[in-house]
C-alpha cells in the first residue's frame, strides 16, 4: 500500500486500532502530577526536603524597554510550610494583554484556575516571574533568635532582594506595585529611597487592584501549594499524612493534624514554624518537659546571692557556668531539641 493510500485509509476509518505504533499509549496525568512535572521542568526543588530558603527566576530575555513589576506573597499566616514571595514582570507595552488573561487575587481563584493561569504564564515569553521561598526552619530561626527578626522584616528583605535581583538581570523597571506589609506609606517611603529611579506604589489589597500583583500572587500561591502537596519530610523515617488543611491555626483540619503529629519526645517535624503560639501551646500540653540542669543551678545560685546580700555575707559562687554558645542561642537550641 502506498503512503497516499495509507493516509486515506486512516482518515476514512473510525477504527483507531487500524494503525499500530511502536510507542505505548501514555497514561493521562492527574492535575497534581501535571503541576509536579511542570515545576520539575522549571528546576524547582520539590522532590527534596525544603530545609533552606531559595530564590528562583524564570527564563526571560530582557527587552530594551521599560517594565512593570508586581510583588505579593503566600503563606504569611500559616503555622506550617514555607512563606513564598513572588514577582511578575512584563514590558509596559504588554501589560494590557497580560491583564486580559484573567489574573485576580489568588485567594479568589480556585486551585484549578490558579494552576491554569500559572501554566499560561509560562507560554508568554514577554512576561517573567521570580520567587523567594523562605523555609519554615529559617522562619523559626529568625523568630526565635535573641535579636528577634520578625515576619515584617523578613517580608521587606525578601521584596527588596527580588527587586534588586530583577534589576541585576538587566530588566529596566519603571513601575513597581506591591501589596503592603505594615503601614503602606512608611513601606513605600523606604522602598522609594532604596530605588529612587522607579515609580513605586504600595497599597492595601494591591492584588485586587493591579493585575501584575495578581499575577505575582498566583505565582506565590501555586509555588507554596506545590511544596505542601509534595512535601518531603527531612526526618525521613516519619510516616505522616500530608492532609494538613490550609495550614492556618483557625483551620480545624490543621489543628487536628498538629495534634496527631506531635511526638512526645521529639515534638514536631521541620515543616512546622516553632515560633507560632499554636505550636508552643501544643508542645507544652503534649510533649515531654525539658528541664535544663544549668537552669536549676542558676536559680539556686541566685537565691544564695540574694540571701548573702540581705545578711551581708559575701560568698563566691561555685556553680558551673553555662557555655556562651547556649546562652546566646538558647531559643534556637530549644526549637531544635523539641
């Protein structure tokens, strides 16, 4: 049979089995598997334990024109998982087209809609995006260290880093829109001083006002959700469920998961942000108490000193002194020990 006859037979026949191929038919991937495959192709570390924060930039060739950039976050309030800051940027001449794609505040979109928009974004070379994914371990360490480094400071520094990294890639930013953290006026003034050549707008609900911020919101939310749904526990031997709900302390599913996952000796796995009051209370109620021997000696020694001052006697302390390593890092040591 000639090639033309074969082609005609294929077109006229309704029997798909009349043509046999050597390649087996591939099973259709689920939406979750599709997203995992997409993130793997983008080079994001979803198949390894997320113990350190990282930054990722999409592949983008800068154009010789001015750009507009939006910044938003996902995962600021949850008790578990990473906090993700994201940007989305495009040339000003392309902004109208990007706005027509249907981006909105990620919280107002379904998971399916967010995944679809994120996938569409990859097919638009005029647009680019970046993320700063802050691991729960780093959040805990910052919040529990002696000189407290709070979430607002973390958020500000992540935003500043992403804007600087974008500029260093040769992208000429003219306008930047940011969903505020703290008072908008104060935050905008600080950013304007750092980036005097850029028109910066910081506003409440910016993800609902500016499509470029909405696009950044989608990038942040999709990335965080992908990490949570594919979470790899660094503890290895743990066999824990990943049905932890939204991660917010007000979510009954999250509270139930926390209660079921706390270990009497080792506390919570590394997915948890140990500085959250929800975790602190559960550890106090459900985990073993930790008593530092040096703490007891210190209390006894202080009592002796108070007595000696009251009665006028001078006594030299013979109590063993705690190493400066532990006195300076005690909150972090406690978090790790738990």
